[in-house]
C-alpha cells in the first residue's frame, strides 16, 4: 500500500498505543506463518517511532521476527505477506470517517476485494 505510513499514523491517533498494540497482536496471530519469504522494511520516516516500536514489540511477541536480518533501531524487517495483511485489516477496521481522504479510495478497493 503506497500510503501505509499514513494509515499506521492515523490508526495510532484513533486507537492510541495500547489499543493499537492489542489489535495488531490479534491480526498478526490471525495471519499465521508467512508462506512467502519476501521481506520489506518499515522505518521511522515512514510510520513514526511509536508505531515502529509497537510493531517490533508485537513481532517479537508473536514470534514473527524475520531471521538473519540485522536489528536496526529505526527500521524493522517484516514479511511482505504480514505487512499486507496488517495494512488491509487495519484499513478495514478503521471508521471511514476517521480516514484521511487519500485513504478512502484504498478502503473502497479493499472493501470491494480489488
């Protein structure tokens, strides 16, 4: 998702850190092990420090840390399948009225299965 960082920041603003953490734990457990080994990176410039820390904590908690990737303070390695699942489910969960205009089109695409 091209505006993934905006989605995470919007969700943090709407849910707060504790509820976002709990929600992401549930989503990540639901996602299960990644069938693909493709990895992407999220960094503080993209999602912000607080979201990155939440994702790192949840990733460790659910046992989804990508092996053989160096731990970097401002960056997290995440399986692409997990990143896509988390973003799609988070986008569906967020009330449309709380989404910035630029994310409402993405929400419609997810709702329509596009």
